[in-house]
């Protein structure tokens, strides 16, 4: 994972599978960046993520709820076709903006 904070926006680029093993560490790291910077918007780039299971959905929803507590919004950037469908089926797309560039 890489991150960039600029002008009130936190950009997190994930580059691994989002499964039970990876999400444990990512959760802690992402929460740390969110609490440190308290961004106006958090953009999570999934363009390099090739697999996501229910742990990945939980990771995204948990960070979304944390961002809501600090009155921030979340955008998911560039999910693959299969991950985008998974996000839509789980109704995440009703709360979090999905954007493809």
C-alpha cells in the first residue's frame, strides 16, 4: 500500500489481494492514516487489486464508517470488473462513490 496526502485529500493505493490475512494489517495502517490526517475525502485506488473477498468488503465498510465519524467521504477508484460487481452486489456503491478513470 502507498499513500499520499495533499490539500485535505488522502489517497490510498492498495496493491495486494484483499483477503482475511492482508486486511488485518491494512485495517490498522489505513486507520492510522485516516486518524492522522483526518481528510475531507479518502480515495482508495483498487486498480492493482486482483482479488477481494468478504474481508475486503469489511475493510472498506469499516474505513467508510470511520470516515463518516470525522465527517469525511470516501471514493473507490478503478476497481476491476469483478470487484466492481462485488461492491455493487453488496450495496457499497449506494454509500461510497465508485469512479473509474
